[in-house]
C-alpha cells in the first residue's frame, strides 16, 4: 500500500502545532523548496533527504526554530522491503523520504 505513495506522491503532509497551544506562522524550507503558512496547520512538503528547517513566530511574538529530520518511508516495514522497488528516479527525487506527519514546535 505505501509503495504507491512512495512512487506517485512527491509531497508529504506535515502538521505543525506550537507547544503552548498558540497560533502563529512558520517558514519552512529544505533543498527542494520553501513553504509558509499558519500554525496550527498542515503543510504539503516536498520530500527530501535533508532536514526540514522551520522558523516560526507565535501571535504573541514567541520564536521557535530548528529542524525535522528526514527518514525513509516504510522503514517500519522491515529492511527487506525498503530498497526493493526503488528505481534511479526515486533516488534522484527523494520520493522514498518522508518527515514526521505531525510535529510540535517548542516555544518558551
């Protein structure tokens, strides 16, 4: 089932929220692109093998910045499944990579 996602969808959803429950905005980027939008919210992020960087501000001025590591999609299925059907195209486009589906941005 997840193989279809790996091959066909170059983006992955990432839902973001602030640790204090507030609202605000975030700027996100990786080597494949950049995105901005409201938090809490869900972003369609271009898959990449590098860290997804975030730089966020809550509505009352608190800052949150850092990164979300990329991982290989389907890693929980076992190593025997991982690299079986990946062609050269997926290696170039990083379609086998993903980020956490939800992430809480720590703010003080």
